C-alpha cells in the first residue's frame, strides 16, 4: 500500500451502475486514503439494470462494508429471497425449488441425500423438500432472521437504487464522480497500458489502475486493449432478453421464479414497490416481436416501464485483468441471470482485487492468479447453468431438443455421471454452489441416483425413522413459528413510499 511519502494510488472506475458503484464503494471504504478513487459515468448512458435478484454472498459483502441492512433494504425497496422456483424445466407442468439452505443434516462421510434415499428404499415416501427450512418457509410465504444465521437468504432489490445507495456511501468515503462520456482511451506509447480517459468535454482523467465497468461495450478491456472473448453460446444458447416492470399484485413471496418456455425462460422478481419481469430466449427459435408479446401477455399486473431489449453473447473475457485494466461486471463476461450470479461476479472481482492490490508495480503473477481465479469462478457457474438445460426430459420444441442433445463440458459430464451412479457431489476450490444446490437441481431436473452410500444402511429402521421424523418436525415447527414475509419486511425495512415508480 502507499506509504506516507507516496501519493495516493489513482484508481479510475469507468462506468457507473451496479458494477461501478460496488467497486468504488468497496475500494473507498476498505482502502481509505491510501487510494484516490475517481468514477466516470454519463447520465446519458443507461445501464442494463435488470440484476434484481441476488444470492447470499451479497449479505456478506454488505456486512464487510458496514452497511446497515434495514437501511439498505428500505432504500432499495428490497425483499428477502430464500431461493428460486423452477417451473417447466424438467418437463412442462413439473417444478422444483433451489433453496439457499441445507437439506437435512449431513454426515461427515455422506450427504443427507444418501440417508433420504435409504429412507425411500425402506418405504419413507416423504419429499426431499420437507427437510429444508428455507424451502418450506419460502412456500409458506414466511421469513425472519433466526439466531446463529440459521436462515440463509439473499435479496430481491432495485439495482438502480442499489447503485445510488452505494454512490452516496462511496462519495462520503472520498470517491469522486466525473460526469461525461468517454471519447477516447489513451494508451502509453511504450507500455501499451492505459494512461488516461479523455471525455467528450475535453477533460483528461489519468490513473494508475483502471476498472472497466462499461458493461457489454467493454470500452477499455476490449475496445482499447483487445483482451479477447471466449464464446460459450454453444452451451448456453439464449442470446436475448426483454425486461419490463409491473405493479405489485398480491403479497411479495420470498423467492424468485424462473419459468421455462419453448425457447428459453421467464423471470418474476417481487420487490416491495413493484415486480421485475423478463423473458430470456434464443433468437434462433423465437423472434423479438413474438418474445415481447409472450412477455406482455403473461406478466401479472399493469406494466409501468417500457420494455428494455437486450442482446448478449454468453461467455467470458479471455483476460479479465490485462495490463493495468480490470474488467468488472458485464465487461468481464456474461452468463444469463438464471441463478442470479451477475452481482455476485461483480462482488468476487472487486473483493479479489482488494486482496491482491499490488504494493508497487503491477505483478504479472498477480495478474495470472487473478485471471485464473476469475475464470474458475465463471466456469463453475457456467457448468451449473448448463445443467438446467442439459438435464431435461423436454422434447416439445427444437430449442429443448437441442439442449438435451448438446455436448457439455467434461467437467459437467463427470458431475452428472457421478451423481447418477452414486448420489455423490463434491464441492471444489471454494466454488459458489455447494453440494445441496447441485443435489436439488439435479434431482429437480430428473436425475435419479442408481445407488447411495452404504453408511446409511447401517441405521436400523427405528434409527432412520427417528432421524427423518425429527428433521422434518424441526423444520415444520420453525416454519410454523415464523411471521409472514410481507409483515416482516414491512416492520423491518418497509419503504415509506413503496408505490410504483
């Protein structure tokens, strides 16, 4: 870090939105006066702004920055999220829930699914769902903070409001915002590194380290530095989305919905003051006008925003840290919002940068390590998303027939085969999705293990009956004691003005 006899390190964030302000807020708060943070954005350039559904690591991110949760939720009109309901993915009419919690209780030698399968073999015909607190609370429309963080949750929020909330915090911590469009990215003639950003106004902003938060445009990392992009659309063929907001209808449930259709899927995200809706689709099988019509005829409630049309290519930037530029957010790559990972990948990049910020000159080894870790994160998430499409029994449309027949990465093929043969799942390298997530999605998508761990067979009929009954009763008792999600949100973080905007 900069010593007392050194000038503050100059970090320039190109672009605002969720990515830019998450980066500026985290760096300004954690590094303080050892750095000078300048963020450049233009009010004339809109943001994608559809990242409304999150996953539990955002709770940790906010805590690291000392953010008061109730204040944050009130300002972002947030609700709590316990998981995602998937409809029509395995087959039309079938559904399952991917929760943020744990199901049952694992043994050191085998996950709970093995004991559940042993129980099934002995006549215990009780759903796997009944052993998960978060899942049962979500379906009951209930929520509360529990002692020892026993309820795992995330948020459903207004991402534009979250960016404004973080901006206020970042500026209070010393970050400086510069308004204007970037007209040119100036490079050092010798090193090829970025020297400065020149705005249309003529203002020139120099820096030592530049964060590219310019979204799909990737003005710095690709437009100026040509870092390269790996296209993953052959695994994840959806390449377009349309988002629209509607007035709230009924009580906001504590979960997001992902509803598959014949050429992709739709999302529904309940906030305090409105609902977020969208359709994700493959343009080879569904045209934009037809997708828009399908979205507008299936949303619940009156629309309150113009449709936001998006086109994208699923994949990852080949070098996310290249020279003195780091891509954060959509400029680093994109995977559709099926498991709400976009904001998480921003968070991972920002916190990883803070941990690896060089004391002196930028090290090639730091760059290599950062890029390897970021790519590992994205590949593991990619495989989890592919699973939803590949493991399907749907044959009702060309899109689903393509997905069912497509070749998948060896890493995913191994996971599927291992679970199908043995019921086992292993978490690798601190990957985002744990064993329970893989189990819930694989079983939800129709993958049934042929066998399970022999350790479960050691239990007598009485022992396995007691184990399963006790776990179910504990879940049911806890859920029964919880208040409604709507009432809890209103009391804990209800917005003073939760009307549609």
